[in-house]
């Protein structure tokens, strides 16, 4: 299964390529010129690391900078 089947609004950040243990994800440009991930199904072990690294599928709330910085 391609990651774009699960993540509909992919922004092309390439985080999924970092998360893939088997390096079977590559980014290709679609007809609009946007980068989209394409998974080599033969190398994929279906571990879902790519989805876990995806900030669109798994949003992360970052703390405010002021909470960590004291002048």
C-alpha cells in the first residue's frame, strides 16, 4: 500500500523517507510538480514507520520557545 493512500494531504516534506528502515521510499514529482512518496512494494516490510514519521498523519504539538528560554 502506498503511503499516499493513507495520507491524503501529503506536503512532500520527505519525513517518510527518513523513517523507512529499508530505504524503499523515493520522492517523485507528480503532474503538478509536487513531490510525492512512492514506495517500492517489494522492499516494504509494512512496518508503518513511514506513517509514524509523517507530520500530516501524526501531528506534533511543539512547545512555545518562550517556555524554554530565560534571558
